[in-house]
């Protein structure tokens, strides 16, 4: 009987169960002791001897002290139950129940962050929680991927931070579907071919990668975050139902507005201009940022739109051109953030087909006619924005 009860408390809690349905160790112990005391009232002193023998059965299994040795444990995003299970598997704490109890008794117990930690084996649950809440115990530090970076820029950044060669990221990205991008994301409703690359699916965020994470694991984590964010905002359902475009086309628009808008408030407006030109007017977008993307693909430096040459803007070899071809380009030109994605899902209301940055804050002015657009360009030039060739 003793061995069976010990095992029951030592085993990790079953994964996937909602935490609010899991009996808390402290509550379980309290109820059990009340039952025993009631029995003592009935049985008297003779029953006390029996209580002494069984009282340990109702206390959650826990180690005592600060533990011994050292072990590295990687924790992902998850509930206290999932974290506790991981710690039990690494023999850091004796039971998930003890860990949950200790974490819930700590005012900051729910603030444990994903990452890899230096811990000791066979620690008390209370000590384990204390260490996990200490930033100095984390081995890995977050790598922040800014919004609007191209995959090429992301590979360079990750390589610099992790010392993994850029070529490893390039190799891992050759099969986006293997990294978690569902097939349907590469469908288009405008009868154009999709680029089929990972561009657009590497969600910009701060990531905690384990020390020995591979290029594939890092890119997969970023794709998973993209899928999570777009699912939460209803991206696919909304663009297919309300905008009548494919999710991939909306992702292209999000990347274009991310590159073109100088301030967040203009993202939905730039998205509207893209939709108006591509679908309502059936005309070239004339977004200079697609030329910059082509220049980067050729390992050439980026340029301000006002300094691009006609030959660069009208390069017939550019598969992403929005100067020579009508509609949206081959694919996304960067990896847009949440606000840009939201702007593509819910574009501003307006008939604009022109926009230009008009001041050094990045704010744009939007126009419907050539005359309005020319007036905005004059204003931009007067403010020192190099849009006048």
C-alpha cells in the first residue's frame, strides 16, 4: 500500500488536462487531514497510532533542501502542470503537485518564462520556483526579430546571435511545409503563381531558443508563432470571407504595407491602396519596395525610393516587379508584424490609389487623383523628403 501511494504522488500529472480541474496538493492534504481528525474523534487514542502511520500518505511528495549537482532544463510556453512535468522528468522536483503548490503560493509563481535554466537535482519545489523566477538562472537570452525584416536579414541576425552559419538557415528554409506552413497558404485567387518561399511566415517576436537548437528548430518555432497569431486573429477566415482574397494574397499586402508605411497608423491605409490598385483598378501597384527586395535578392544594397533609377524600377528580370506588372507581386517581401497583418485583414475605408511620405516622422498623405498626389509630393519635397527626382 505504501509503495502504491508514493508512486501515485510521484508520477507527473497527465499532460493536456486543464489546470483548473487538477486538485491542488494543499487542498487535497487539508481534506485528508480533516477526515483523519474526524476518525480520531471516533477512534480515540488508539486511532492516533494509526494516524501516525498513514498521515504521510496525504502530503504531496517533495524533496527537501536546495538539491545537489547541476542540470540544464529547457522550458517552453505552458501551464504550471506542463512545467512541473518537465521538472519531474529531469528529477529537479519530486512531484508535479508539489511544484504547482509552491508556484501558486508564490506571488510571482505564474511569471516563469520560457528558456533554459541551470537548476539542481532533487530540489524542494519551493527552491525550484525561486530559482526559476531569478533571471540570472536563465542560460538563454531572448533573440528579438524586428518587424519587416526579410528572411535574408533574419538569417544574418540569427547567425550572428547563435553562430550557426547562414547557409544552414537557407537550407532549412527550402521546404516551408516541412517547417510547419500548411499547403493552403500557397494558394492564390488571382491566378498568379505563389513564390513558395518561407518569406512572410517567420513571425517577428522575441524568442528563447535552447542552447543547441538547430536552424530547423528555430525557423519552425517562428512559423509556429505565425500560425498561432494568425489563427487567434481569424486571419484566414476574415480575408477569405470579407475581402474575397486568399490568405497568401493578404499576407503579401501585409508585407507591402509593413515596408511602405512609416508609422503604424498608416498600415491599414497602405493596405487599402494595395487592394484598390490590385483588385479594383487592375493596375500596377508601383510600390518601390518590391524593387528593393529584388536588389537584396541579388546581393545589392537597398536604396531610398527617391534615388532608384528607372532601369532598376523597370527591370524586366525582376519577378517581384510592381512597376511592369498589374496586381500583387510573386510573394511577400518581408515578414510583417501583428499590426501589419491586422491592417491587411481590416484595411481602412477609402478610394485612395496614391500615397507618399510627407514628413520625417514617416507619416504619409493619401490621394485619389494625380493632382492631389502631386500636391502631396510637393509638400514632401518642401519637408526634405527625397521623392522628387
